[in-house]
C-alpha cells in the first residue's frame, strides 16, 4: 500500500513538474498604437503582445511549454536551425488563422509559411515587417542570403529582432530603430565588441543582447556605458 501511495505521489510530482512554467521576465512600452509587452522566453525566443495580437518570434519547445502560452496571430522564424525553428512549438501556438513568416530555407519545413527574402517588406496580420539580412562574415554557420532578421513597426515603435548574424553592413545601415535584439555568442554570431559596433551605428533607444549563451554580458554594458541615448538592458536570454 505504501509503495502504491509513493508511486502515485512521484507520478503527481512528475506531472506537476511537466506543467510547471517558468516565470518569464517582460518589459512594457507605450506606443502610439497602444501598449507593447515583450516577454523574454529564452535564447532567441520572444513573445510580443501588441494591439490585441500575439507575436511569437522563433518559438522553441526547450525554452517554454508552448501548450500553456497564448495562441499566435503571427509567428516569425528567422532561420531553419533547431534552436530557432521547432515545429512542435509552432503547432502548439498555431490556429487556422495564424500567419507564419519564414526565411526561404525554413519554407521547406513550414509548408504554409509566408516567405520573406532579405530586403522584402510585407504587411502580415496588420503588422509591417521588414526582412533584414542575417549572416556571418566569412564563417560557415549562417550563409549570406538565407537568414532574416525582422523589423516590426508597432505604432510609432520599430523593433528589430536580428536573428543569427554578425555586424554586417546591411544592419549597420538601419535607421530609426527603437528597440534592438542583437545576438552575442561568437563564433556563431557577434562578440560584445561587434554588438557595440552595431549599436553605435544604428543607435537604438534600447538594446537587448540576446542569444548570448555564456558570453559575459557585462562587457557590452561597459563598452556602451558612455553612449548617450542607448540604454542596454540585460534579460534572461541565454
């Protein structure tokens, strides 16, 4: 009898642990179109709530139980690597009305995706989206012409989610970026010095290093400490 009770108790603990959801950090912004809430899921994964819409960026199951998260009006996939493209997570937050924006290579997996190539601009789910090149300079991890970063225009706020990239010229030419998410884990993306280089060029009002693994985030804070008008915010986005 005691053994049965213990087994039931262990099973209950396992079930509870499986459904337990991490408490995610979030920041809220005022825009001309209403409140924007950005929730920091982890790594390259974000959730945005704006004007009654839910936008998931690179949803991946290892960072959240997507069965417990809000259904998506819009999903953004920057590229096809497994830490950015996860069909289980996509399916968990999709409905018949969910629009999924993908880079060209991801369309092989996300067959109902809306393909955006580098340089494209589309309005999807009433959100203006610009596809920005995301690639490495001379390294094989992310070839030029494949991956996307995305600029979302949400009211009077422009939010840039860079995807996996280095400090390439196309990014450094961007204008009027209010919030920027820049990846920081060499050799795959950027060093703190490269992130600072991009930030000084595009001058976002708020910079979030993301996708930073074990990179010391304090380095980029120190590199940008004298740059007036750029606020660096560190969140749980390893």
